[in-house]
């Protein structure tokens, strides 16, 4: 790879080119900054609603009521032993089991880490 091209972080195209301060992908039109890409790589991948990093096996608390089919998962429900998904399922990045509901997928944005 030469200094005048960068791979696109969105579609992995090898033809990214620099346009002033940004890099541009000619295939998907994604624009990015190398400084922001470095900062994003250092940022935790899974964070709760308060910005606290989540890890596999953590306990979390649901922060708002969620509809699960005909049932409702109430705010304040504690979930133990979550599993973080590297490949999200319909934008849900947590897999867990909840008593009375079974296996459920949740989003990090609707939970907070609990002790």
C-alpha cells in the first residue's frame, strides 16, 4: 500500500484517496479522518447508556420498558451473565437469558452496568 491511498474502513476498498483533510472512498463515498479512526480504534466497542465499558459476563440493568412480543420487559430488570456479540443481530449486541422471557437480544443503549 502506498502513502497516497488508504483502505476504506466501511467497505475495505483499497482505493481510498485524500481530499484535503479527509480520506474518501470512490466506491461507497464514505469519508473519514485518520485521526478519528485512531481515536475510534482506542474507544471501547461495547458501552452502556452511561458510557461504561461492558464485558462478557457482566450484570446489567434494563433502563426502559421493552416490548418482547406480547410481553414487556420492565425497566429495572437485572440481567446476569451477558454475552457480547461481535456480529450484531439486527443491531442488537447483547445476548442473554432472562427469567420468564428466555433468550433475548438487547442493545447496549438500553442497559446500564450493575454490580
